């Protein structure tokens, strides 16, 4: 009897894996396709109920740079019917982590009181040498 129950459990698990493997492949969203193709990335990719938004950069003084990056993310989220309330994770790369921390109130203006999980990392430089911050996020679509 235990073997039958185990076989049923294994069969159900394999059926679940097969259903996931035949799901719709990730879809690439392009806002500025010429730039994205030149560099080689998608601005956002949806897979299942998650939207992965590529890093958006900001240049100049940190508070201005942060607004540039978060405004770009906001446009991408809105294009998918989402907002910062849907963001579940954020990764920040910056050339000056202390300046980013000093300006964290700029970040709060976008996220409000509900903050996502986050990782903040200081790096030597970003893809665009003039950029001082790059922010990427993962957002979840609400259940239907």
C-alpha cells in the first residue's frame, strides 16, 4: 500500500513539473528596443506571476540619480499595470553607498511604508561610467 501511495505522489509531482515546463516562456518587454539590442538585454521579463525589471541607472548627484532610476522603474512597472506596491525585491548597485544611504528618503517616496526585501552593493563602476546608481527590481502580479 505504501508503494502505491508513493507512486501516486511521484506521478503527481512529475505531472506538476511537466505542466510548468510547458507554460508560456518568459516574455521580453522593450521600451527602448534600440538601446536594449545594442547592449543585449530586455528592460523587463515576465515569467509566471513575476516581472523582473532590469537595472535602471541614474547619473549626477545621488538624489537626482536615484529619482532618474526610480522614475524609469516606475514607467516600466506602470506599463505592466503594476506599481512599487508590487515590488517584492530590490537590488541597488552604487558607486557611493554612503551617499545612497544618506538619500534613502528619496527611495521611500517611491515605496512608501511597505518596503521590499533589498540588497544594496557598492561597486567600482557601472556599465555606464557616468552612472552612480543602478536599481533593479522584481515585482509580483496580484493573484487573479
